[in-house]
C-alpha cells in the first residue's frame, strides 16, 4: 500500500526522485571534481571558496546569496567587503550534503534518496534555505520528500533513522528521528495481512516484508508473515534510536512477549557475550583462593576500577546494557530468566548504575525458578575473596521470597498456583517454584563450597534462606555440606556440628544415609542421627511390607493351586505373562530378604554405636581414697540416724542381752 503511493508521489512531485530549483542564474553543465576540490563547469570564474571539512568548493556568490540566508548574513555582515573564503566546520551532513545544496542553488537536478535526505534536510536548515528567499526552496522540498515518501515506506524509514545517527542534534531538533520512529512503530504494530515478502536489506535469504497495495496483491502471492518479521531491521539501529522505537511500540500496545523477544534479539547482535555458552565460561574461571581473575570467553572489554579507565568500547557497551535494562517490559516472562542473569553479569562487569542493577535483580527474583546453575555462577567483580558473587545470589533469593509471599497473598495467584501443582502432580512433574529454587540453591552451594575463602556463615545463610517445606529431600544439601567439609578440613568439631544443623537427617535417601554412615568428615553425633533415622524408616517399611504380605498371598493362592488348569486352557500370551509375573514376585521376595538382612546389620551397628556412646558419656571413676572417705561418711551418718530413731529401745535390749563373761569353765569334779 505505502510503496505504491511512494511511486506515485515521486512521479507527481519529484520527477522520479529528481528535482531542481525553479530559477536558473547560471548556464552550467554541472560540477567537476578535481582532487579534493569541486569546480562549476561554466565560463564565469568563481569568486567564492567554501571549505567544508577537507573538500573545497569553488563557487559563485550570486546563486548562493539568492537561496541561502546564512550566506547573506556571512557576506553582508562581514567587515571585509572582498570576502572570498568561508569555512563551514559544523555543517550537518558534511561535504556530501553541501554538494547537493550547492547544485540546487545552481538549478541542477538533485536526486533525493533515503540515504541522503536526512543530511540534506539538516544542511538546508543550517544554510537557512527557507521560503522567505524563494518559493519552493530546499527546506520545503526536503520536508515534502520526508513526509510523503520516506515516512510511508518501511525500508526508507529505517534507512533515514539509521542515517540520523551522525546528525545529532539537528535530526532531533527537526523531529526527523521522532517521526521515523513513530512510522516504524506504527508499521510494526499494524496487521501483517497483505504483506508479501520482498528484499530490503537483510544479509540472509529471508527478507523483511515490503508494504504493498492490498488491491494489487493477490491472496495466492501472500505468504504467512511471522510476528518477528521486524526484529532484524530494527536491530541495526543505534541503541538510543532502538529505545525510541521500542518505547513507541509499547505505547501502541504490542504484546510484551514480542517486545521482550525483540530486546533479546538486539542484545544478541550487539552484546555477543549474552549468547555464549556460560558453562564453558564457568569452567575457565579460576576457583582457587590465590586467583580471583576471571578468564571467561566474554567478548567484552573488562573495565578498570575507575570510570576514567573505561575504553570507548566498554562505555558503549555499558550504555547498551543500561538502555536495555530500562526498556525491558515489567511483566513476568517477557524475557527469559537466563537472559536477565546474563544481562546482570554484564551489568556487574561494566559497573552499571546501582539503581538499574537493583531493578534487574528484582526482575530476576520474579522468575528465579527458571534459572540454571550455569547462569547463576556469576563472577565476583568487586575484588572480593570469593570467586563467585554469593551475596548477589543471596539478594536474588530474598527478592524471590518476597515475590512468592506477594503471589501467595493474592487469591487469584494462589488459585493459579494450586492448579499448577495439581496438574504437576498428575503429570509427574514438580512445578513448585520453591522446590525448583531449592534444588538450584543446593547445586549452587555444591559448586561454590569448593572455594576455600567462602565463609561458613555465608554458606549457612544461603542454605537456610528457603523454608524447610521447600525441600522434600536433603540429598543435595548433604552433598553441598560434604563438599564444604572436604574443602575446609581445618574446621573444628563445634563448627562441623553447627554446619550440619542446616540438614535434616530424616530427609536423606537410603544412598545418602549409607554414604553418611561411612563419612569420616561428619561428626559422630550426626552419624548416629542418620543411622537412627534410617532404622526408623526401615522399621516402617518392614511393617508396611508385612501388613501387605498376607493379602497378597491369599490373593494369589488360588492362582497357584489351579495353575496347571489355567495354563492348559489359555493362550501363549497369558502363559508368558504369568511367567513374567512369577519372576517379578520372586524378585520382590529376594529384595525383601535383602532388606531384612540389611536391617539386622544396621541394628547391630546401631547397638555397637550406642554402647560406644554410653562408654564415652560415663563419668570418670574417682580414686580409692576419696571413695573410702565417702563410704565412711555415709556409714557414720546412717549410724547416727539409726541411733536417734531407735532410742532407748536398743539400749534396753543391749543391757538385757549382755551377760558377764565367764572366765573359767565349771569343773565336773
């Protein structure tokens, strides 16, 4: 539609792109270039030299004075009546634009294109070639071409906006960049029906759509247009113009998923570090305590400690990162969590403004359950002792918990979460965001625990940041603790006990319990707790197995007694199924016997450990001397009490029983 109008406007108003002034002051055959100088092909010698950059123009005063207000002021206001040389150092568009303006002044035909119209429009404004001097002057001609030709074409709008990068601030003041951005945004949000594919400027075979007249395009020639057809064309723009286009597209109500996809496409083109394999970069990082320098494969310039030390390329990349952060849609899932984390990595590397980094961290916390371990291993660029930025992950967890608390307090969000958990249970998938984040944190702790400079308090805070209900199994947490104990062999017994408190022994699997029972790095008390919890689990399992054993035997007893009769009257498939079922039953019985024997062994080990523990907990024996005095004191105390209680009865009895001894035996003779 717009391209057909373009051709008609060009043919009607501009003669297929060529136009000239209405008056001719000189008969000339054109301009001739000799070295670095332009000459007018005429018999009249030039009386004015104009220097624009490195190019010299040998011209005449009269054609320029009749159409340029600036030339009038420079020549007539000058104190030198014989002024023959003028230098334009700040003319927008440079020598190319001035060449076209000079040809227009001489009445020569000028070819207007999307590539030169913006520079010529700014040069005409600079030279003050307005309607006050001549009707149909250069300002009017270029403005009409912009309005009726450029802004009606998708491709021309992109080209003109790209050319405005070298024309600041003239292109901004003349509203050229704003009008092109609005035109691009309007066409990107329009209904793509009626668009057919045509060549624009793409390097690949797949090209951008060309806007054609709907009346001339038949349905058979139209192809399906994907929603991202405009990504590649818009991604060639400079970051400030890209931000302007995306802002205009937001205002027009495009879906936030498409806007986020366009931002990721732009970042992939201008920041190649965001699409590299982060796992390979993490492997190349030095984790030792003696080296904190990161040796990843980022194609970025790592800045120094001061802003003055930043290279030009690093400053440009920082500007891109800051601009992308500011235009990311606020809706959740507008961009992937991996993209946000890589953008956060680049922001920390390039020393982006703290306010933008905080906002980006909040965005990551909104969808942290989608992150991967490779994206979460962000290097520490603040010259800290640890190789990875553990404090950053701690802040991300805090933002995630705040977001989860907000979502759980909302009734609509809570019902949607319950529906997700219900569907996940029936599909066999765990869709609980806290459980996913817990697994991610356990893997992250296992990775960063190998750093010998990681403090135990940071490890504990990160491990205890999530609630206990988020972990159904603590195997990952046990693996992280064991890795930390292996990397820090100098921890005291008290520190090891305090570290193991973050783990729940009752949530360990059988394999983890077996490993923990043989782990010499764990404290003895933790090993006893692990064995005790495993004994309780095995006891419960055996109780359930015995409860289910009798119904199973009664159920299959008739089948065993009548097995021959059934097999004789059934097909071969039933026989094979019965043989398979019998093998499965025998396998289950064998496994049950193995569990029983393992239970007996664990009971014996538990008894031995309990005896050793009781021996260690018994008080030390006292010496014989002190024990003798204690017995004598007890005996004296007991005698005194007995004498006091029995009283005169004992004394009377003693006197009654006592008799005088007989010294000599009576003789019988």
